[in-house]
C-alpha cells in the first residue's frame, strides 16, 4: 500500500472525513462554532445523508444495473437557453473582452441594463435606485452564502419556513455559526406565511437567546433575517398583487423588529399566472433598505449550469458583498452578468421573446402537473377531456412493461398534501401517511419516511426528497417532495414503478 506523505496526513488530521471516498453527495459541512448543527438542521442532515449516500448500500442484484429513478432533483425542465441570454454570452465570447479582469461588483454595463429592468418591475429605493444597488454572484446559493456571512454573527438566527429548501438550512450554520430556526407553515393559513405567527416566533426566539446568552458574547444574539421565498420553494405559493397584504404584513413585522427580509425570487418567472408574477418586497419603498433580494437564471432561463446569480440591496450591503468577493475570488465572472442582462432588460425584443419563450414552458409544466395528478389519483381525476386523452396516450406509450389498467387507476394510499398544488415551479408534495405500518414481503415495516424511501429504493431504485429533508411541519406524516421537471416518459415510467412496488405492501 502506498504510504501517505506527511503533508496529506496533516490535511486528514484536520478533516478526517476526507480519508474515505464517498459515493453520492459531497459532505454538507458542520457548524462553524462548535462543529454541531442545530437540532432542526441535524434532522435535515440525517435525511439528506440517507437520500444522497446511504441508499446506495441497499442496491441488490435485481436493481444494480438499472438507472436511478430519481424524483428528488432540483434541476428545471430541460429547455434551450433564453435567446437574449445566449446572444449576450456569444457576443462576449466572440469579443476580445475576456482578456480583461472584470470588476468585483460585476460588469458595469450589465448592471446599468438590469437597473432599468428593476425600475420597470417596481423596485423603489429610499434614495435613487442605482447600479450600485446591484451585484453579481456565482448563483443564488453563492449569494445566500455571502449574505449569511455578512449579516449574522455566531448564535444569531436566520428564520426559515417549514417546509423549505433544505440545502439552504446548512448555509448560515457552516458559514457564520448562526443558527437556523423554523416557522412552521400550515393548511389553516393555506400554506402562506402568517405575519402574526412570524412576529410571535421572532419574539420567542429573541427572548430565548437573551435568556441563554445575555451579553456574555459581547452582544446579544437575535433573529437577523427571515428567508422569504416568493414563489415558495417547495410549495410554489405566490405572493402577488392578489394577496399582497401577506407580503406587506411580513415586511412590516421584519422592519419593526430589525430583521432583514432575504427575498428569494428565483422561481418568479415560472409563475403559472403570467399576469400576476410574484411581487418583490423591494417594490415597497419603505421596505427596500431592510430587504436583500436574490435571484438568478438557474430555474427559469435554461442556464442552471452557468451558475448566475444577483443581489439587489442597500449600498451598505452591496459594499460588504463586493469586499467579500474581492477578498475571496477577486472579481465576478463577466459571463454571469452578461447572461443576467440578457434576461433582465426593458427592450422591446425582450418583451416579445419572453412570451414566446415562457408560454410553452409554463404550458408544459401545467400539463405535467395534470399528468402527475392522473398518475397519483387516477385518470378519471382529470376534468379536461382533451388533456385526459393526451395523458392516457402518454401513459400507454411510456408505461410499457407495466399494468396499464393499474397505472390509469392511480397509486393506492397516496395523495397530494391538501392545499399544496403549486402556482409556480415544478415541485409537488405527496402524502404517503396511509402507508404507515404496512409491511413489505421482506419484512420491512413502513414505520416512517426513511423506511418508505429504503423500501422504494431496494424495490425499484426510486428516490425522492423526504419531508424531514425540508422541515415538514408535521412529523407524524410521511411526506415526499417530487419533481415534474422530468420528461413525460420518465414521469410515467418512474411513477409506474412506484405504483407497482407500493401495491405489494400489506
């Protein structure tokens, strides 16, 4: 066996996890302060460990040579890049400008272009909105990482909803040693944020932090930010002009308590109602300085792989981000800014291309949602006769090898979580609770979400995101987050396999 040089040994001593190769997800990190994630984040860590790594140990001879039937991915539907983004990228690649280092804040011309778009979308600053309120990042995840490092100290709290985008929960704890706490959403509020409950939750957390730490740290930790996903990830709930009182309530609560609103608009352009897109918190002048807006191109513009993100905020926040970018990577890649300017501008061509591009994409997402309804609840659940005919055709074309009559009948003991059908995006929440305590042929008892996932993987190599992975508020339920961004043929095949294996439970 080849000996390990002392230099590598020192690296392993510092981070022992590196010594062993791991199949699946990279390591999710640890809390910056004490190495231990908070209670809420630890549960998410455990669930992602099963989904991303531990499932592979369950592979058997029957399934080892088939591809994973993954229903848990976060990639959007495959589409060509938005034409204006593509043109901007080609233009800069064909020029000689790539020889120059860009600025830390990002390409100035692109920021000026985007500024006009923001004004058109209603962004209003307490002073004059300018290009200096905009900065580019390498994805919205990168944006959230930098923001968390700037606004939070150790033991401060960033508040998120439950459910949430599970991978964001790790960020504050590993970046700044802050803690993530959860605001549970509920059916009684139609799965929207209730501003009164938000206010009460902030007060509860702040009181607990004051009792625990006082001034022992030289400061009193507090709730410093609320992550407001609009449209919501994963529920697809949209706060727009039709229900802006909720948004205003959130803004007023956070402003009065000195809590930043991190306004995540990444799914905005996938809103199904094209006349009522999500309303940015920064479109309220009084909330602008207390709002940090993040967005990008990953979910909507066919450009997830170039990792292009953007932050809009008060200049003080932008200066801090600019400094952090300069200190860690010198400058922002020019390609990100040019692509963003291709997506977010006020040109007449953009208006025309926008509708031509997004109308068929939204129509397909809405169709795939109907397809999923049929696969879960049965073909007779579909009301539109034309859609019903198309769905039955797809099921017969792509469900070969399975019992078609059973597929058309739906999946027994599985349903959508009541009230969660999305208004944006491509995630759906499935309720498997009726399967609890059922028994598989091999004796596995479906006692919780993990056992359900293990069963589906060892039977048909099916993967989905567990409710525990996204802070689902009711631990007694068995919840799975699935995607409709997959091609029709994959949706039919994967859910047919699920139908087949769940029918075996007794």
